[in-house]
């Protein structure tokens, strides 16, 4: 009877431990934070181990594998808790593939990338998207677009930029130019001259909000206290474009964005005409994977995009985000959960997170 009471107390303590919830969920993000051992089998595992979930009264937690070994346990052969986690292996593999894509003169085929990673094409596609938030093909297009922008910015002719970016034909180049530049290649090379951008300023609970778009879609969502400062910001972004104040129809676009600010769960069904580097696009796509009401650290975002050492670069990409709320950089926090800087004010960031958590 005494033994039974001891087991019940042990089970209650273990079941209340947040580490037990991670074991039940096979949470890969908890790998490396601790390991758990099973008294009935004598082995210790990483939290994401795919083995059958043990009974909580048989579980013991350790900070490291070394502690588990000293307690008399041996490593699980299924999850290899002392080696790199599956998430780390995937991140390293995807990072190598990203470098391969970036250095290739023409976008590699999926089969070629799969052979390099020793994966099937289907598995590679799934892993790549899980880590980066985008597909290999989309990432290759982003890299090609960045090379094209760089060449044009340096004064290269459109023809030179076309081939330097890896386009095999002018037809494909011009088909992509509008989407990747937000305008024709010639207009971009001339600094956005003859480009029309419609905009309107509205009010939301966070202050003034400016929405602007080209014919391709939304190119800026800015939030601040001073509406005039927002307009000046837009002018600085597109100094040679023709800015046109929005009419009643366009104000409905602003209302859609304001509705998203006030009720995040509605989503934002607007085309995003986003200009950014390939790295920024990877970060921004990863940000859009963070659900409303949740947060992620800069370190976690860096790991998700396959660049675990690029934490500062991730923070820079968040700061460069031109689409407030639509690309939810407000959901990125410090590793300790604290609020970090926010382009539109830390207090607005706190309000957005509180509203999303409540809904």
C-alpha cells in the first residue's frame, strides 16, 4: 500500500511538469533542453522520440544525457539523444541546399537537390518547406530575383541582368519582372520612374495607418502617430514614383487592413507586392507561419529558415519589414520572452500580441 502511494505521488508530480507535456507532444523544439529516462526499459530519450509514450510514473527527467548515464541509463537507439536532433539535421541539410541554390548559375532541379541531400524528392520538398517556410523552387526564384535587382542597381543593362540572374530566355525574365520588381525592369533601373502608387491613410486602435499599392498589390503598410510622417516615409521609399491619393474604392482596401489589425483571425486576403532580399523573403515567409496568438524568438526563426547563426540578420529583416501586421514581425520576441524593438513602437507590439492572445 505504501508503494502504491509513492507511485501516485510520483505520477502527480511528473504529470504536472511542463516537460511531460513536451514528451507527450513529441515536441522537437524541446530537444536539447532536457532528456527523459524510462525506469522500466533503462533507456533515456530526447523529447521528440517516436517510441511509445511511457507511463508518467516511470519517467525521470535529466538536464543532460551525461546525467542520465551517471544514473544508470543507456541511450535510446531509436532517437540517438546524444547526437544532433532531427530538426538540427534538417536545418543543416537545408542550409547546405540553400547555399547550393544561391551559387548555381541556373536553378537546380528538385531531383538534383534531392540527390545532394540523400533524400527522395518528395521528402526533400517537405523538409525544405518545413525549415524555411518556402519551397526550393520559390527560394531559387527569390535568389534569381535578388541577383537581377543587384545587377540593375549597379547600372547593368536589362540584357546583362537577364543572363546574370540565370534566366534562360527573355520571355521568362519579363514574365517574372513585374512580380519580382513590382514594375518593369526598365522602370526599376530608372528608380521607379513613371510608377503609380495609390495610397490612403486611415485610423486604427494602434494609431494612423497608411496602405499603398502598385497595380500588382500592396507595397507598403505603415503605422505611426503622425499621418504626415507616414506619407513622407512613403515618399522616401519611392522617390521617383507618382503617388496618388486613394479614392473611396481604395479606402475599402485600407478598411480591409484595419479590419485585420482589429480582428487578426480574419486573415489578410491581399496580394503582397513585397520588395526584399532573398534572405528577407525567407524570414518574412517564416513570420507568416507564426499563428495569431503565438510568438517565436529570433533564434527560432533563424533555425527555421536554415540559418541558425544568422540571428542578428533575422532581426534586421524584421526591422526592414514594410508590411506591418500582414507580415507579423510583432510576433517575434527575445529568447527570454521579453519584448524587443518594434518598428512601429513596442507598446503597439504589446497591444497586438495581447489582442491576438485574447482572441
